[in-house]
C-alpha cells in the first residue's frame, strides 16, 4: 500500500499571536492562512504522486497538538509534515529565511527527509538558508510515532517575506518543494502538474456545490476606487466576500488590480480557485 502522509497546517485560525504585524492599511495575515493554503496544495500534489494523505487539522476549528499527533499515530501514518511561517518579535524586523526542524539522528528518516525537503525548498525559492535544526523539543516531532518534520517557510514579521507568504505563487512553490522532498525521501517519482489546463475536473454545478471549493474564472484586470476597497482585490461569490492578493496599478486617479490565479480561502474556510481568462 502507498505511504500515508499526515499533513498539519500548523495552528488554529485564531491562535494568539500567530499573524503578521499590521500593514499600513490595518490589514494582516493569520499564520493559519499560509499554513492551510500550503497544506491543501501539498495534499493535492502528494495524491497526484500516489501517496495517501491525512489532514490532521482540516479546518479552522480547534485541533490541539495532542489531537493532531494522536490522529496521525492512530492512523499509522508513515510521515508527518507540519507547515508553519516564522516570526521573531511580532514587529516588522529583519529576520529572514527558511528553517527546517527534524529529529536528529544519523540514520533516521526524520533527518533524512527533512534535509531533502530543506534542499528542495532552498532550490525552488529564493530564500535565505537558516539550516536544518534539532526539533526534538517540538511537540509534533517529539510525540509522533512516525518520522516528523516541521518547516518554517519564512518570517511573517519581515515585510518582504510577509508579502511572499500571502502570495498564492509562493504558497504553491512551498507545497511543490515539500512534496519533492517527501517523494525523494520515499523513493517515489515526483509527478508534475499536467500541462494541459483542460484536464482538471469540470467545476461543480452550482446546485451540487459543497464546502470543498469552487473555481471562479475572472478577467485579469479589475478596476475600482481604492478607498472603497481598502487597497485589496475583493471577489464576491455566493454572498461571501473574500479578498485576494493582487498587483495594484494606478490608472487615471483610480486603481486597477491584477487578479492572480490561485487558491484562496474564504472566511468560512471554503477555498476558491481563481483562474484568469
Ligand atoms: Zn507556526
């Protein structure tokens, strides 16, 4: 049977302190938003590569560290990956880079796969290398029965990295590199995303739409007055408003926004795939 990978999206949505400092417009990102987006994407990629997956904190609701570890232990997972974004002081500062925590052991799978994940993250991103570190003090590394690795994919309190952590392309990149490390660790061939964009399953019909997610196809540029929209691109879907990160371009006293393709999460934990025309 194929290996079972437990995926941990780091924290709960409202975990105290786990967020970026506020941007000038008062906005901020919960660490969970990054962790969860990467977790969802990683799950998709690992399945494509033939793994089975177990999402140990699949939604915003509270799942304690003990509950997550217990889920993975009970299911007999073969590997546990915990996805995080880092912070130093919680105020904008200069700490930067990626670090990976493992259970240090010369012949152990945690260190072996952790080093592979870290290698791929360093290859695929343009981030500072903070190294592979002893994570034996971390709950999810200490109490899991299977090899476990925790990645810190950048600093929420570094302005440049916070913006990266909020971008769907960087989230996607992290998921891809983590998956490549896991594949290499288990001797499984990494399977790239099919090039043919026609192949993905058709969007669910509106009546059957579940909480799983929806695809929205939108034009690449939207325009509106930035005052009203708080400097963010907003999409309304089924009475639900969610914000997406986009490039802002000043035009004739107003602004245009480049809507970016990617997975976005709504306030009620639905995720929405945005596809540019
Ligand atoms: Zn964290």
